[in-house]
C-alpha cells in the first residue's frame, strides 16, 4: 500500500489586521492526492462496489445516498484503478494534461467516483479553470458529504468563483458534524465579515469564547467590529477583557490608550500608557504613543522627549525610526524650525544603530537636502562601507562628488561603482565626466562608449553623446566629435548645452560657421540670459567678420555676469581691436589677464598691443 499523503490544507478568508471585511484571501489550490481516500475507495470497490450518487443542490450539502447502480465488474475495477493510479503518477511528474485525460476516462467507467472528481477539481484549479474546478468539487462534495476535505475543496472553489455567500451553509454543516473545530468557527466568522454580516460574526466569536474562553483572535476581531460600528463601550469592554485575562501583556494597554485618545479621553489614555510602562518598562513603542498624546495636548517639548527615548532604544527597530524620520523630512520642508529636532534624531539613530546602512543614508539625505555636502558625503560613505550592494547609495554619493567638483574622488568612486554594478549606466557617465575634467580624454571616450551600451533613457543618452563630443574635440578627433554632437541633437534637438558647445567648437575651428551660427542662435532663444551662450554667439559672429554684431553680443555677455570671466573679456578686446579701438582693446586684455583665465596669446597681445590668433 502506498504511504498516506498529508491531508489537504484549508484556504482562509482573510480579515485585515487593521480593518474588518477587507476581502477574501484567494490562495492557490492544493494539488496532491489523499491516499486515505484512495484506500477507502478501493476497499469499497472490493466489497460492495456500490456506486454513490449525489442529491446535493447549489449552495448546500446533503447526506449521501446509495444509488441503485450496477456493481463494477472485475475488469472495470482493474481498468478504473489503472487509470486512477496513472493519473496520480502523471500529476506527480507534472503532466497535468495527461492526468486530466486519465481521470476523465476513469469517470466514464465509474461516473460517481468522488475521489476522481476531487482530483480532477484540483487539476482544473491548478490550470486556473475555475468553472470546471467548481463543477467537479461540488459533485465530489455532494457524493460524499461526510468527507471534510471534499467540503473544504468545494469551499475553496466557491471562493475562487466569487460565490462567498454559498460557503456559509457548508461551514454550518461542518460545525454541526464537528462542533469542536475552532478553525471552522473562525472561517465562518470571516465569511460573515466578508459579507458585512457583523451581527452573525459577533455571535460566532461569542461561540468561540464560550468554547475555549477569552482568546486574543476572537476578542481582537470583536474589538475591530465594535470600533467599525462606533460602539466605543463594547470595544473598550473587549480590550479590558483581554487585559483582565492577560494582565502582563503590554500591547493591550497600548491599544486601550489609543482607543481613549481617539475618543478624546486624554487622561484615561495617559493612565493606560502609564499602566503599560509598569507592565513593560522597556517598551519603546509606548513612548511613541506618549509622544502622540503630548502632541495632542500641544506639549511639543514633552512629545519630542518621548520620541528621543524611543529612538535611543534598540527595541524600536530601524525601519520604524526611518519611517519617523521620513515624516520629519516632509514636515521640515514647511517648518524649518523642526530641522534641529530632525538633526538630533539623525545623530541618535547613527549612534544606536552603527551597523545599519539605513541609519547613515537617512542622515545623509537630510544633510544633502540642507546643502551640507561634505557632511552628507561622509554619511553616504559610511553607509556604503556597511552595504556596498545598494546602488542608490553609490548614485547619491557620485552626485555629491559632482556638486563638490571633487573630480579625483568622483573618478575613484565611480570606478568602484562600475565594478560593482557593471550594467548600470550612470557610474560610467560620472567616470567619463570626471576624466574629462582631469584631462584624461582618451579614458573618458573609452568609458563613455562602454557605458552607453547600458543606457535606456533618451535624456541620459544625450548626456553620454555630449560628453563624448567634448572629449573627442579635446583629442582633435573632430569628425568623431561632430558625429557625437549630431547624435545627441538627433535625440534632443533643443539641448542648449550641446547646441552651445557644438557651435563654439566649430567657431574655434572656423569651420561650418553658418551651422554654428544657427545652433548658437537657437540656444540663445531657449536661454536668452545665459552669458556663456551670448559669448559663443558673439564669437561666431566675430569669426564671420560681423564685428559690430559681435561687439553687441559679447558686450551682453559681460554685462550679464561675465565681468570677471577672462575669456569673455579677452574676446571683447579682440572685437574692439578689429573695430580699430586699440587702446580700449588693450584695457580689456589687461583686465582679462588679471582673472588668470585667458588664451596663451594674452601676454603677447598686451606687450605688442596687437591681436594674435
């Protein structure tokens, strides 16, 4: 004889821990045959060979009755057993279609085999054929209404077919036959809740209590029901009953305190929290409840003290603390006076949880938001030291490096990120950008070309091509530079950075000036007050020998914020020289030299009072 398999587990109606009647938890069906059923079936076949029939109606079960059918012949019995066991074997091998065929053939021999129908219903459930699963489970349950597992499968199928109301009479019948099954009472109560039959659910929970005494599950469900019905007294009664039964269980005092707070009974709430502290003095969560209480009383300083006590406790987990700090992050956007409190909590969290990357990263978020870049970088580096596998931490660190213009660190740390996350594009971008700033143009081109293979966003791809264009231009690979800029503009024709740089480098090479003028003009139309773009346009006009227009545009650039920009001042001097204003030109060249940012010709221009290009 084969080993008897585990009995089939039950699916449950799911009631939310926060509210009642949240919905049914439609879990997956159980596959797998109960060999007890097989054994009983074949004992029956070998004795009376009586064929059963069902008188069950929709939504109800009835006692099985023996049908006046023929007995199975010896050959029929052998054929049936062969098909049944073959189906079981195919199912174990995962060949559910073959198992289905064998079971259907078996049912042709023995049409009222509840065991075959039960297995067939399970297979259809696995294949998500809900109607067929319901059909066969109902027939199996009707043929053998005394079999618990058939009834439970039928219940499952009713749930999957959204016929929740039909399960109630089945559970009632099961409880009549098995009055000690508390799990059936709980399932019946959950079914009532799903159907919003709160009165019936309460009576069912009362029945559970009469059988096993006060129990948390039943009392808490009643508490939630009474709260949903705004019956404060009855809700209070249920929690008090739990406190009386389990006086050392601190959470019930906390629930009672919250209930009093909801009803505006502040003094009673405070008393409940104090009782909780007597029962469980190390409970960190009660301090959060006390903080809510003091906040409701406008006693903000006391509220903050309670939060600090909670934060200093290791019993309050890191995720709860991070959640509180996130609320501070939002609040301090509007109420800046609370930033000091948030900073103090951040310092506590990194002190209490020195091994948690989350603690340092949330502190880093606050510091970055407040423009404290160096301090933020320190916190992110600590977080990364604890958890190198979090890509978001590296990304934020590299952003900070770029804002600090620390290109040496950005190059080093972006390389580490590339090794850890070889399929992420942004570390390649930061590495390429830092190499450009460090004048490692060849390395920049190589890493940017490698990284763009992992780009799936047009905006990011534009930045890659733009930087490749910059680096190739510095390498004097002008064809490759122009190609990269053109690809960037194909993706984003209005990218002012690319329009300006491409135009400027064309002007320096004194080539394709009409195209350069069009691009520069467009960049100034998009950002009309950008002094760098104005200078580019003026310089292109200079190269086109339109000196009067060049003077106007470079003059705009100087007046718009370029008075300390050496290149702008030198360009303006060059324009003035072309216009015959030699002394004025000399003045601007000398002013340009003072800034330290000029071309290599500046000294010769000044000494000879002559333009060199």
